[in-house]
C-alpha cells in the first residue's frame, strides 16, 4: 500500500506528534511532587522505571500513564484532523519526541510507554500482546528492560497480524529505536549487572 498523504500533511502530523511526545511527564510530575531531579538518580532517565527508584509508586504510575497517553493522543488527534495515514506519521513524531525532546537538550526517555501508547491507537490487540509479554517476562526475570525488549518484538509480530503492513513496518522501526536506546541495558544484561525491578539505584 503506497503512501498517499500529502507531504505538508505528513510534516504537520509529524510535528504534532513530536510536540506531544516531547512532554517530559516523568520530570514534570516528579518536580511537582517535590522530589529531586529525576535525572540525578538511578539511570538518569526520565521514564517510569527510573521514577520508581524514588520509591514513589504513584509517581511512577502517573509517569507511565502520561508517557503512554501522549502517544495515543498524538495518533488519534492527527488521524482525526488529517486522516489515518497522518496517525502513522504522528506516531513516529511522538516516539521521536519522547526519545529526543528539544526542551531537554534532546535527552529523553527510552520509549517503552510511548511505544505502547501509539500501539494502543494503531492496533489495540497488539498493545494487549505487549502488556501480556511484558508482564510475563518481567515476572519471570524481574528485568524491566528485558521485558520491554521482548514485548516490543512480540508487538511488531502481532501488529502485522492484527493491523496492516504499514502499522507493522512502523512499529518495527520504533522497536529498532527502542532497542538502540536500551543498548546500555543490553550490555548490562549480558554482563549480569542489570538492575532488577524493585531494586533502588
């Protein structure tokens, strides 16, 4: 299936997605709660896993929800304004915005929650596969990073089955980026030094 969205509409959708995706919920929520700068603890990441290292489970849950919903909203809003293909462009923009937010010197999160969020809007059955795969791997291994990596692969496969070739291809690109952002985690997993879920630091 060829891409039929006009270049200007594609760019607008990409920028809309980027603007929403670049909102650093982890940083905003923890600052409003009066905790220390989330970038100064643990991995220095602004995502929910690192927020959890503050010991504030509620803040971590709120971060996860915000980072996921901004991806969902970007896809739905662009699709509503500019058409279904615009949702795909917005999904890419939201994911890139989360990874590389201009407001934080292009140093953002690793994209797990936002990956889930865009998948919810693009192919919700594949998002369910993500959740099940993440929970299963996390329960067995206690590694959040390993769970995310495994779930992203399962989601891509599910997207080709439950969605379209375009959706599957887009999520494959996002999964590659997600794996790239987890390269340090992969090295620690191979070395046996990766931190487990629930462990601070």
